């Protein structure tokens, strides 16, 4: 179970089989009552937000306002339709979808869609072939399959309807903003407002039978046992829950923001975490081969994958150490170092682990190797250890410094570098002697990571702390091209965050490299001369370690069990330029130029003032001819102005592509041609 991605929808088809979907391409499935979960990979890289399953094989999800379908239990997904907010299928053939303008209908399982009628809605629900409901600020009803809609009196405005459910043809419920729960007992002709006891935003409602139901929302999980006549708190929490679902009469799941995922097996009387993977901070990731990788973190957590990250397995280390670094010589033999001088090793891929004697009790932060038998470790108080017999014994070396050393990297058997505190030190004789090559003197700093592409060319990253309040922490990048004799210093701006700073640096070749920056990832393709933000990957987390197995495929890990993967070098370089001098009157998307293009093109769009005259959340997404998302160029809050985004399609094949601008209710798509 991905432990950190926000969950948007939970659906159980029977006692055993259920699906959980969420942001960052999260689709996971269980077939054994939630004991284990399998991560389902798709051809798309989007944020999913709702789902419906007709049986264990046939299901639909909405992601980035597009509908996708599976007919084999999630193994494969087919793009169906775009520009929608909500959907509901009444059988295998007939389904409905809505957005802020129209109701759409399919009669062949989603292959084709037709516009039925105008309606402004974010959710839709049909109780039979002719009677249905839709809503957002208001609630509407149709009795002729959506051809006409009537506004239900007494509900709205500003309802912000989120979820419908009918327990039979007469009795139904709907929930939305401000703690509103509505009920009908006459097929939706009339609705009454129930007393929920809360003013929180309510996101999801589910019932098992006519009497027992749950409603979840922001900081609330409510239960009724009398068909909604009264509601009480089932679980006191501070979680922002998005979805709740029964798997049987006694078992309920609820999930939401930041990977909150809980289960009750006693009708909601008690709850426990249903996350099956570690939520521990993951401090280090290492792949000895393309498919096999390991992550290590706090609380004794070490997990591994043998299929390129599609599934992660929690290994039994038998300890609760706080691991700081993991290194594997091959798929089977590896090491992990931890606080208090702890080192463990495995020779069978993590099935069994053995404690090694380090001879120190200081915190160990990093491990590196130069050949099959020689290992180096650095740590607290200037500690540097070396082993020449695969870790069976360790010698403590003299570093000449007393700072906490955070990273060690040996370019060959003799040349190595260590960073920590405000210094960079170097050895040219296999660690026997060390000399200081750089000292930060300007303000408090902590150098956290180092990586060298050769004996002479390397990088050091860390945190630079502003000396004046509010003491922002920004990313510090050092570069040398002569073995540390001279260094170029690059400060990466804070990008509006209070805590940036880089915990990890990795280069796939002498030109292309990556550094973490708080929850962001930066990339260079010109030997570190320029750095660009790929995208703010995790808004609320810190990325501690990054590793690439090829030029295109990489992994990053961080707080709360975060694991990220890229298969396209982290996505395109975003070169977004804006002019806020002349404020547009309306949203617009221009034709790209040049068009056709090879391989670069520019896309211009305009963002007017929103109702608060501040910023607007804008997405600019590229799709291929089959409707599969290729990449997201823009996904951020933008101030009013005219913008231009560059797309470099060097890694994509010739053909027709579409680009879509999404900003609130505004959606516009245009076509472009890549001709190589």
C-alpha cells in the first residue's frame, strides 16, 4: 500500500477484492481482505480522484478530468473520455458523465459519448435508466435520462455536492460542504436536511443496508444506525478523509490526505491503520541493478523491490535502528548503517541480516564502496571507518575534523570525498589522510551530500541558512572541476518554502544530474551550470535520497514512506515565462508555435484575475493521439498575466499531440504536430 499518497476513492466489490486510488498515479488492489495490496502500474502519470467498479474485473476511474476503464481487474486501462468531473454507470453499457457545462452519455461501455443536455455539476448518480441526480452548488433531478433537469428546491446555493448514494429506489442521501447531509424517502422529489453535528466539509457517504452508514470528511468520520436520523462520531481524528467504503457488514475502510488509511472490523467501534507498508522516513535508496532496489529508513525499516518499483516488500531486519544509508554490491549482498554505530549486512537479498561490529557508537550517516571488498563509512563527530574485508572488521581513520560527516563518496580506490557541517574534505590515498578542500564561512550551513562523476569533477549539496529571521533554508550547490581545489557556489532560491536545502545529489553522466531541494527535484543538463525545477514533487514532504538506474529511470525517497519514480528523466524542463503588466480579461489558450515543430515548441496562454484577484491554479497537460498523458508542463498557482511554456519533445516520437489548459471550470484543448 503506497503509504504517503493522498487517497481519493476506496471501492470494495466484495469481502476480498477492493481498489484504492489517489494522487500520483496511485491505484492499488487487494484480493485478500486487505491483508496485502498490489500496486497497479498504468501507462498514465496522473492524479486519480474517483472510481466505480461494476465487478471484480470491470471498473472506471477519473484522473485529470479523464475517464479510464479496465476490463481485467486493473491489469490494463483504456482511455475513454476527457473534460469531466464526475461519472456514474448504471450497467456495463450505460453511463453518464458531467462537467460544469454538460451531461454526457454512453451506451456502449464508454467507447463513444454524446452530449445529452446542459447542466452544471461535479457529481452525477442514476438510480435507474431514467431517474438521476446531478449537482454542485445546486442539486438537479431528471426523469427522462438526462434530457431535462429540474432544480430541487431548498438545496443550494453553494452546496458543493460531493457524494450521492441510494439504498433503494426511494431512499437516498447526499453530502457536501458545511456539514450538510440531505435525505430523500420519495425517490428524490423532496429532500430534508439532517442534523450532522458538524460544519466540516463532507466528502463521501456509504451505506450497508438501509440503516447503517458512514460519512467522512475533513477531521470527521460519522456513523448512523437509524437511516440518518441521528449521527455520532465513529473516530475522533485530525485527518482529512476523502472516501469511506464497506467491504461487508462489519468491515469498513476510510482513507484520505497524506495516505491516511484506516480499517474497522467491528462496525466502526474501533479503528486501526490499514497501511501495510512502512510510513517511516526513508533516508536512502540504492539500486544494484535495473529491477532490484532497496530503501532504508527509521525504525528498522528496509524495503526492497525486484520489479523496478512496481511492488515493494517490507524486509524483516529484526531491529528498530534508525537507518541513514543503504548500499548493495549486487542484488544479494548489501549493508545498512544507522545511529549509534550500528551496521547490518545481508548476503541473500535481505532475507536474513547480521549485525557487524563497527567499533564506534556514533551515528553513522553514509556508506560507499570502491571495489568488491573495500567499504567506507562516515558519521558523527568526524567519524570515518574503512573495511577491506567486506565489513567483517573496521578501522577508524583520522579525518582531522570534528563536524558531523553526512556523505562519503570514493571515485576510485584512492580518491574520496566527505562532506558535513561546513567543510569538504578529500583523501588521495584510500582514506589514510584527509585534507580540508572547502569551508563555508558566510553563515550557518550543513553540507549533506556529495557525488563525483570523475576524480576531478564533482558536486556537494546541502542547506544554507539565512542569518536573519525567518531563517529560510535554501539549497546550496557546490561544483568543482579540479578535484576540489576551486569551487563554484550556486544558491537555489527558496521558491516560497521555509525549508528547502538539498539532502541528495546524483549524476547519470557528466552533464545530467539531479539534486533534491526540500520536496522538490532540480535537474541540470549542462554540467551543473544551470538548474531547473522539474516540478514541486511533494508539497508537504522532504526528499532525502535520489538514485537513477539509467539515463531516464530514477527513484526518490523521503518522509513518511514517500517513494517516487520517473521513467522520463523526471519530466520536461519547464521554462515558464510570464508578463503580468497587462492583465488579460479572460482565460485563453493560443496555438503553439512553431507548428509543426522539431523538437521544441512554445505554448502561450493567458490567466485573468480570479475572484480573489490573487492566483489561479493552472494545468497545462500534453496528450498523445490515444489520449494518454505524456507530460504535465504546468501545474501551479499563477498570478494574472500572459504566459509562455516551452516543450522540448526530443524524447518523443513524431506524430499528433494535444495540449490541454485546465483552470477551474475552463478547459481548452488544441492539436499540434511533432515532425522529426
